[in-house]
C-alpha cells in the first residue's frame, strides 16, 4: 500500500503540468476566427471558412473546390443573415458568396437585411423561398442555377436584384416591390417566370448580351408597373408572354440585337400603357400579337431595318392609341392585321424608304374607323391584295412626309395609284374615296381628287342593278357624276349637230322650209359679206337646233312661231326634252345633289 502511494505521488507533478497545458488550449467548438467572432458550434469547416471571409469584408469564393467542400447549409445562411450577433459582425460589404451549393431547401421568408447579399454562381437543388423578405440593399444571384422554384413573392428591396446569366427552373416575383432594377440579362428560365403585379422603380432587363442568349419559356407581367424601361432585346420567349395591363414609364424593347434575333411565340399587350416607344425591329412573333387597347406615348416600330427582318403572324391593334408614329416598312405579315378603331397621332408609315410591307397569302389589313395624323405609303405598292383590305371609316389629316427627309410624299403619286388602292376593298364604300379626295383637294390636288371620286362612282355603278344602274349610267355619261362636265359639252354638240343635219337634209324642210329658214337674199342685200354666212341655211338651222336644246334660251322670236316640217318636228320635241334632262343633270351636279349623301 505504501509503495503504491509513493508511485502515484511521483506522477502528480506530470499530471498537473499536462492539465495546465490542456487547459490553456481553446476547445475546437470555441475557436476564434480571424475577425474575432467565434463560429457556431454546428458549422462545417467550409462554413467557418466562408464566415471568416465575410466578416473580414472579403468575397467567400468556393469555386474550384470539390462539390463536397462547397456545400452550405440553410441554417448557416439564415444564422448569419438574421441573428443579431452575426448581423453585427458583418461589415458594410455584406454577405458575398460565390460558388456555393445548397442541397436543402432555403427559406428566408420574412427576413430583413440591411446589407448586400450575393449568392452568385451558386447551385440551389431545392426550393428557395424569400416570401415577404425585405432588404435595404441589393440582392444578387448572377450566374446561379436554381433546380427548383425561386420564390420572391412580395419581397421589398430598396435597391436592385441581379439574376444575370442565371439558370432557373421557375421563379415567382408576384407583387414584389423593387426600387431599383431587376436584371435577367442572358438568363435562362425553363418554366414560368411569374411577375404578376410586380412593381419596379427603375428598369427590367431581360436582354441578350453578345453571344449569351436570354431564353425564357412563359412570362407573366400582368398588371406590373415598371418605372423605367423593359428590355427583351434579342431574347427568346418560347411560351406565352403575358403583359396585359402592364405599365412602363419608358420604352419597351423587343427588338433583335446583332446576330441575336428576338423571337416570341405569343404576346399579350392588351390594355398596356407604355410611356415611351415599343420596338419590334428584327423580331419574329410566330403567334398572336395582341395589342388591343394599347396606349403608346411615342412610336410603335414594327418595321424591318436592313438585315434585321421583322415578321408577324396575327396582329390585333383594335382601339390602340399611339402618340407618335406607326411604322410597318419592310415587315412581313402572314395573317390578319387589325387596326380597327385605333388612333395614330403621328404618321402611319407603310413604306419609309421604298421598303413596303410584305403581305403573305393569308394576310389582311383592317383599318375600320382608324384615325391617323398622316398616311405615308411610298412609291412601291405597300397594300395587301384585292379583297384583303378594309378601309371603311379610315380617316387621315395629311398624306405623307412629317420628317422632311426627302422621301416622296404619297400626295405626289398619280390618281391611278389611289384608285388601285381603294379598289382593293372587297365591297364598295363611298367614304374611303371621299376621304382621299378631301385630303388631296386640301393639298391642292383638285384634279386627282375628282378622278378618285369619279372612279368611286364607277365602282358603285358596276355593282348597281335595275333602275339604280340606269340613273347611275345617265349621270356617268352626261355630267361625269358631277366631276367631269366635258360629257355635257359633247352631248350639246352632238344633239345640236343632229338637229342641224335633220333640218337641212329632210325633204319637207327643203321644199317648204319654215319662214326662219326661207331665202334671206333681200335681207342681206347691201350688207357686209359676213351676213351671207350668218344667214346661210345651215347656220340658221344650227342656231335653231341649239336654241331648242337649251331650256329658257331664246335667240330669235321667229323660232317659236313656225315649227319644222314633217317628222323633224317630232324629233325636236324629243330634242327639247333631252335638253331639259341634260340641264337637270347639270344643275344636280353643280348643286351637289348628284354626289353620294
């Protein structure tokens, strides 16, 4: 027993020294990082490394590591973002992580952030939920991959959200409020991108950049409010793009960008309000483009430009209000384009530099009750074929050329071009002819105006039957429907000549002529030689024939007291009746009664 006690006592100094040394070392769970804030006991080595970078203001870059050394837990991220100890330890640069992997669902709903949050070039294998999340600074997911749903429903962000180059399965931004921008530049979303009721203080960018294509499936921007611009330049949207009721303070770009051709399946812009302009230059819309009741503050550019060829299937612009110009030059239209009831305050340009639209075999253009400030069509034929154009109620204040850039005005075209254009309506309507004539007459082209009105009446006559056709034909060949009185002069000349010929060649009037055709030798004896011609029987017959033709005209009292002999007397009864009929038509034409309405 004593020996054992002695042996134990000999080990005591060593044990005491070992205890002192071990006590001087910190426990692994209480290790300090370089910034002096201890990590959470549950954190992995990767998470400790990430926190060490964050708390020193560095970017925590996990790229290039094996996947197993890039995994971060949702609890780790929630802890450093929401718990006060780590919030206070986060410097002004915020939480900046690149190349992380999140294998479990990430739920930050209701969280409130004061500093920036970067989760760039990271991978999210399960749902990511930021419902009712708020942040005073920017949020960035640029280059990240989301294999499940990304929900930012009702988030409140005082700066911007970046998803440039991100790959998403589906994303929800319903009723979110972003004071800055949302950027989806060169991003890919294979499912639905739902931004119903979204509010953005500045811009929404969803454009292609260089060789990096922005690609989307179905996009919902219904009733969204964008304070600045919306950019879909060079983007591909394979599903439906619903922008019904969208409000944009600036421009809406849906044009091609270099080699990146913008392509869309179906677009709904019904009831949208775009403060700036809309550009489709170089875009292809393979389905229906609905712009019913659209309001555009500036221009609607649907034209092609050099190699950027624009193409549409079916376009609905009924009731649209366009504050600037509507340009269609060079674009291809393969279906129905309906502008019924629309208003274009600027210029409706079908051809700017002799680049008229291309109308497919099934294309039709409806301009029922549309109103435009100026109509510019160019020298090359810009209209769809016969039977595929409706112009009833279409009105315009001027013809061509608001720009003053040297392009030829539509008013300089010949009347035949206008007549050919109006003849393409499937049925006759007087209003389009009268509208064209009114504008041309106001611009000083009276002869063109009359030619167009005459052509319209001819078309009306060609479709008339029975008594209507007879009356129209009489108006046509007597007074040119009130637009060409040369026919009246021709009839006066022909009827006068006919009466003269009958008087001078009929046997009864040669044997027993009326007293006013008798020999006037005694009356002209001693007078000037001209009297021999004035009293020649052919001249006297000519004067009589003319007087009998023109109502209420009396040249010689003797003509009323002695009628021609034989059947010629009865001819002159018809002769007088023809004069009254001709005079009635002339009076109707001069008073406007012969015109439609």
